């Protein structure tokens, strides 16, 4: 099978309504796995097509997550774990899993991102954003399950990353400060939490936040500063 024949076959399968082209894509995948090397780009194309097909069918969440994870793992093996395409694939999986509360898949994706040997001094800002979201996701899950020290660790890493990403004030930096402050409050560290809340407030003011946003932070500051 030539590359053009493959592209045509994928287009025909994808063009069928709903997921009726799935058997054709699976047959193509089995054929190419037998005929070509594991890192052949054709398998990447088929992975993308299977993810697209699964995303069209409401109720097929498990299949969408499975194909999305398969695509991310293939990219990690072929392009490398720190390649932007790999990080983006993990990030897309994490976003879908997080939205659907599929925590196992979300955590695997977040952990893959934060474990990647990414050069944050030279990497694309889009990759930085995926790393930040992964750190926040892990922190939030730890917070939800009572792993407060771990939550603090993930949120602190996110703050450090966001400060590098935004040497000037940015609303995302305020979110990072707020997340870390929340973990510190639950850990019973009022002094450190107060410092984070004040930094959060400073960023909110600098970025033109609403009165309601400021009032919410001021409530925390008043509570933490009370004798």
C-alpha cells in the first residue's frame, strides 16, 4: 500500500457517518502493523483518525480515552517524551479525562507531562502551558484526596513555572498563587498562605480583576490576618 492509497483509505473511512468507518481503520492498522516498522508515520496518521472517529460518537468515552492514550504513547516512543507533539497529545487526553472525571487517565497524562525532560528555558510557551495545567491537575487531585503535602508540592512547582512564564503580571499567575494559598491554608500554614494571598491580590489588581474577584481574596486575607 502506497502512502497515497493509505491517505485515500483513511479519508474514505473518516468520511463515513458516525463511527461506521471504524472497522476499516482497524483493518488498516492491523495491516500496517504487520507490514511497516512500529515508528512508521502511517501509524501516527491512523492513530489520529481513530481518535477523531471516537470523538464523534457520544457515549464512547472509554474508547476515546483509550485511543487518545495510545496516540500519546506512540508519539512518546517515536518522537520522544519531551517532543511538543507528545506533550500536546498528553495534554489533550488530560483535558478530556478531566472534563469527564476519568481520573485514572487524567493522572497518567499529567504524570507523563511533568515527568518529561522538557527544557523550560527554550521550549514553546504552549508546552509550558500544558506543564502548568498538569501540575495544577495533580495538585487538585491531591487536594481532593487529602494528600495536602503533595498538593502543596505540585502547586509550588506551578507557581515557579508561571513566574518564569510571566515575568510581568498575568491572570494565570494569580490562579497559581491562589491554588498554592489554598493548599497552605488546609495545611495550617497561615503565614505562608497569607503571603500567597497577598501576591495573588497584587496580580489581580495589576491585571484589572473584577471587584468580586478581589473581594474573594480579601476575605481570605482578612481571615488569615486575624489574631
